[in-house]
C-alpha cells in the first residue's frame, strides 16, 4: 500500500463501516444466526481461534529467540509482529472502552443495538473487533515484509477477521475497523523498524 493512498483507504473504510452500521450489520448477523450450531458455524468457530493474540505472539517470540543471533533480520521480523499485534490490541482496547458497543448476543437476548459508552464488560465491547486487529496486526506486517506472498497473508488475515461474523461475536463494521487498526499498526511498525532496509 502506497503511503499517499493510506488516508484515502481510511476514509473509505470509515464510510463503509458507517453505512454498514445502518444497513448491513444486523442483516448479516441475522443471516448467519440461522447457521448457528451447524457445520458452517463449527468451521468458523475453529478458524476464529487463530485471531487470539497468543497464536501470533508465541510463534513470533520463538522466531525472535531462535534467530536473534544467527539471522538478526528474521529475528527483527518476529519482534515486529509482536509489537504490531500489541499496538493494535492496546489501541483497540482503548476504543472498546470509549465506545462500548453491544455485541450481537445483546441484540438476540434483549434487542439492544448500539452503544453503551465507557463500558468494559464482554457483552459491551463489540467495537472494534480485537481478533480482527490481531489477525491483521500479524498478517499485515508479514504481507509488507514478504511482498511476493502478500495475497496469501492478507487472505489469512481476512478469513480470520471474517470468522468473527458467522460466529456471532461481532458485526461487520466491528471487523472492518478492527482490521484497519491491525493494518495501521503493521504499517507503523514496518516503517518505524525500517524493515524495508533489510530486504534485498
């Protein structure tokens, strides 16, 4: 992603998320509700686990430890993944507290849809999606470093992020913004650590 296109990307995602909040979030969630406890649901339930931070941080930490002396650049990539995931996670947690959006489960149980500002309980921290941020915090960083495999890494990130919708944990706008936080963290860490200087 070229630097000059980044602000445009953020604007587009923001607009799409706003439109989704009013016109798509509930519709898509209600659509996937009919598949709960089916094979489709079970498959995405497995996939969504890979959005947990430990599945990104632990392998990255092992890479850093194993290669920090024999291959400093590879070790640096491992460290960058850790920092990117951490930055995305911390940023998202702050927004979760400030915004306090009801999760889909609250709509199913109490017909609650919208925001409960300055709340930080599980059912009121739907926005943005933390798993999506984690997925793109890691996969986004790797897509920037290994440009030849960019599509592969971004596809993995997208599938993991999307899994939050059919598993009924998040609305699509939560996923869009969470993924954007992850990608933004990736770009920031990639540039801050000057990983482009280590590539040939």
